[in-house]
């Protein structure tokens, strides 16, 4: 009998240890997932990942991160055709062999209750799939995808990274979120709109009572004959994305969703 009790205790101890190991592994996995989404480096690299998704490319772009809208506004994604390539200062640029380069600017928001500042909008200037195939090889890009594809991927990662405690606070179930089609603007200036004062409405509560997520997009084909866009702007694909931490804060009720679905007017936040 003593031997049996000892064996029972040993089994219980081993089982308990296994459960603790699994719990620790789960916590480590969630910590790693959150770091991959919310760390300052992850935010700076967001446009690199967005470029991979939208152009179906295996290439890893160089990211030029701008600290101001003034620097971001005239910037261009690369490579591109034109006579003034020497003026482009991307790392590794030599002659016409410009590397795949994206431009990034991050707009921040503050949670009034705590004063916590978080990335709200990540604006990305990227190349479209056709331009990548033309400049960098036919095997380096697939079919062009929209900004919405990136939002769908981001939302899935946000929910996967939620801790057990956070999962109990979720206000909007993942399967209820509506991914709107991209709001496509006619030109670069209208894509920038009134930023940073007037921000595009990217996360809002619709009249259907559901949480909607969308992006603002602008595209200029490489073969567009119009002189309205310079050579450095052709073959470009631009997106304003709701940042992962913004989506997380809305999903958990830490920051209110917009109550206006107008675009690109000011995002009206509900009274708190």
C-alpha cells in the first residue's frame, strides 16, 4: 500500500510539474507574440511585413522610418525609374539598382485615463507587385493584395497574443469583426488628407453594431502615362493601417472605437 501511495504521489507530482511547464511555455509564447506585435522595433518594421503581404514577395525591404510628417510626405518607395536616382539616399542604392525600400510614418494616440501613448496609425509607402516583378525579377512577387489583407493578418495575430486575463476583457469577438474594403483615394495628397490633425477613420462601430476595420489606400501603376505623378511615384502602393496596439486597445475596451464611419473626416470618439 505504501508503494502504491508513493507511486500516486509521484504521478501527481509529475503531472503537476508538466502542467506548470506547459503554463510557463504558454506564457513565454504569448510574451514572444506580444513582443513581435507591440515592441517599438515591431512597429518600425510593420511596413516591411506589409510589403511582403501586399506584393506576395519573399524579399525583405529596407524600411526608412520618418519621425515627422514633413519628412514622410515627399518620400518615395523604391525601386523606381527616373533621371534623378542619385538624389535618392536609400541604403545600398547604386545607380539604377535601388533596393526594395518602404517608407514609414507612425501617428500616436494617448489613453486619457492613464496617459499611455501608443501607435494608432502606421502609414506605409510600398511598391506594388508589378513594379517589383519589373525591377527585381518575375519570381519576386505574386498577385497584388489589398491593404485589407494586412489588417486581417494583424487582427488574427492580436487575438492570438491575448493573455488569459485579456481574453476575459474582450468586447468584440474575433469572428464578429467586419473588414471593410480599402477606401481608395485618387491621389497622394488626398491620401495624406489632413494628417496629423485629421486622422482617417480606420476602426469604428458601424450602424450594424459591429466593429469595422479598414485602411485608406492609394495606388499609381508603373505604366501610368500621366505626368501628374513623377517617376518615383509610379508603381507605388500606399496604405494607412490601424496599428496592432490600437486594435488591441479597442478590442479590450481600453480605447473607444470611433462612432463615425465617415471618411476621411475626423474620427468622432464616444463620450467617456
